[in-house]
């Protein structure tokens, strides 16, 4: 019993809201265009079917493209994960080749201050 009243009131509210919205000229014109479009589609169900199939095909193509893009990105991320330790090792190796050890650097600094 409560559900029946709820949906009745929702329907009444929607009707009132729709009536208020139709007070605007631009809204009325847009609704008129939609009504004409829907009436034409109802006259030609084959056109509606073809249009629907086209929309479904586009959605499938878009979904497939997104899936391909996600797979590509996932592959790149996996490659970066594998490459990151190698790059870190290379940077550490290069750093140790061009920069003296911290102990010898602090020792050299100590000797310099004693000499002066």
C-alpha cells in the first residue's frame, strides 16, 4: 500500500515538473523536435533498427579500442617494472664510477682541512 502511494506521488511530481519545464520556450522547442524525431522513427522501424545496430556497433568498437589501450598500457607498465631495477643498478654503477666512495670523500675532506 505504501509503494502504490509513493509511485503515484512520484508520477504526480514528474508531471508537475514537466509542466513547469515546458513553460520555457527553448524547452518546448526541444521537446517538439524530439517528438517529431520519435514520430518519424515510429513510422520507419527499419530506420530505428539500423540506427540502433549502428550505435551498438560503435559501442562495441569503442569498448574494444579501450580494452586494447588498457592492455597496451598494462604491458608498458609491466615493462617499466622489469626495467626499473636494471636502470637503478646502472645508475648506482655509474655513480660509483664517477663519484668517490663516501668514506674516501670524507677522508679527503678531513685531510684538506688539516693541510690548510
